[in-house]
């Protein structure tokens, strides 16, 4: 790890972190198996690490960075993805960490009738899937897609499932949908992978796409989903 705090001796860095020079040496050599997140935070502060370097340090230690920036604090990322979907020539939309659609293009709006074409709706994908009857008509093989979607969301949310806002939202879904409640209690986990997605559009008939999902490096919670033909 490159030091940005020029000229600090090991003893000075250790003093800034509140640990002994010997303990700091063990951390540098990877010999410490019980270093805490607060200790690593003090070390990162003392060395003036960038956000990326701080993240890397915590990943090496197998710990969660307490200063990890949520996607909501990176408005530039949202703006960039919103601009991107407008020039994509297939149905495309952007989801945040709660699976709310933040942006979509006209092709996605036309495809997802009952969801993205509703101007006053909250535009949450799970709400649409489990609380709107239109989803059962639009999404081909709804039971299979519903099961997979719940498993994908559980994997995607990860540690954020402990957040009160997500817990309250999940509770609302469980009360509003017996299917969601049953699937949620199975605790299945699955990565959000690509693959064939078929729809029964009320005007255009059966439509088949290949789904591609991309995560933004600057804000991993944001997802760009494209449906390609």
C-alpha cells in the first residue's frame, strides 16, 4: 500500500493509530488475523489513503469499510446512467439498491406496460412483479421468474437487508403477496445473471430478449439492465 503521508516513521504511524509499532509491523506483514475495522480506519486516515485504497485495504482484511459510500451519495453516477439509457437502441433501465427504476428509455417504457408506463407509480420492480396483476400477464412463466427474482434480490441486497428501510419494505411485500412471503422464507440466493427473458405484450405479442446486467464501478448498487434481441 503506497503511503501518501510522506516522511512518517513506523512509530509515528503506530502512534496515530493507537497501536504499538510491533502490531503495525504484523499488520504490514499480514501476520495479524484479528485487526479491527476501527484500527484499519485509523491506519487509512494516518496514511491519507484515497477511497479506492481504503476499500482495497478493507477487502484484504476481509472487513467492511465503515466509510463505504452508498450509491445515493453519487449523483453523478445516476446522471451518467440516465444519459446512457437514452442512446441505447434496445429496452434499457437503471435500478438502484432497492430495485427502484431510476431511469429508462422509451423502448423499456413501451415493453413494461403496467410498470414503467405508469407516471405516478413508484416504479419498483418487485412491487410490480408481486403487487400488480399486470405482471402475471406480461412476464412469461411468471412463477419461475418470480422465484428467481426474489433469490436475486436477496443476494443483491446482502448486508443491506439489515437496514430498517429495506426491512419495512420487505415486510410490506410479504403482507401484500402470499407468493413473495413464501419465496422469501425459502432464503434462496442467486446471482443476477443474464439469459432469455420472454414477455407476452398486449399489443406486440410474444417478445424474447437476452438480458444483460451491468454494475457501475463507482456505485455498485446501481444496475444497468439491457434487453437485447
